[in-house]
């Protein structure tokens, strides 16, 4: 996500409470498998609200969009 996008979407990195791979609370259990999967795959769940995101993968990266919190990108 670009610096300008953070203000536009309301993204707060300190508000990350959900796993982007499984959608569960980060504090609820071990997410080692999720961390390993995150190295190869984009997040599927919003890290702020755990809603399923629309994800588009292209040759240079990925973009994921949450209906409430805006867009995340690999850039």
C-alpha cells in the first residue's frame, strides 16, 4: 500500500488483528502454516475485519480489496 493510500483508506497497521490467510484472530493460536503460505500467496482476508477480500494477482504482484477498508497491494 502506498503512503497516500493509508490516509485515503483508513488503514492502520496497528489495527491488524486477523490473519490474512485464514481469517482467524492472530492471538488465537499458532499461525506458522499461515506465515509460510503468506510467502507464496496474497492475503485472502482483511487484517482489520476478517472479511473475505477480492484478490487480483498479476505478473508483478497482487492487489486485494476489502469492502470496508480499501485496497492492499504487494507494491
